C-alpha cells in the first residue's frame, strides 16, 4: 500500500513524463539539446536548484542576460512545451542558485520545427520499383 502512495506522490509532485519529453537533469556541466514542436523540455533536480530562462539574444554564458524565473528552489522539476518557447532558434536556461550558473549549470535548447521522427528518419535513396 505504501508503494502506491509513493508512486502517486511522485506523479503529483514531479509530473508524468511522456515519450515526447526531453529530460535534462541539472548537473554542473553545460548541456545542449534539440527540442521539436511535438516535444516538451523537462528539467529535473534534487537538492537546491531553480530554473531561469534567458533571452536568446543575450550571451550564451548568461552573464548579462535578461532573465525570467521559471521554477523556485522548492520545486523538483519544471516542464515547458516546445510551443511555449518564443520561437524556433536558440534558448538558454540556467540554475542561478548559489554559484551554479557560474559553475556551468545551464542548458542550451535549440528549438526546431517539425517532429523528431521526421527529422531523424533516414531518407530512402533507392530507385522506385519498375
């Protein structure tokens, strides 16, 4: 019975993950991912972290970036649908708790149009059948 409560608590607090989610776990290294129209970005963590978005026109080091807080330190995850990112292109997210951003805790998201399946499917170069 306690397993069921733990599972329900996980789904309630962390949220379910779908097959189309691109999951990033905060680490002290810069990460890069591609995010397509049919996907969502999920940033997860344990401990004290947060999520800030940075203007794509700002520097990739996020030092001078105009920022918007997306998730507080008390949360354990944050999720954004690709469509909620302003436009296709490059977007930056970082943890600004303590010196985490300066230590490299950031992610570069390249927002792409279309779907991952279409973008990664091999194209057929064989001639049509006679």
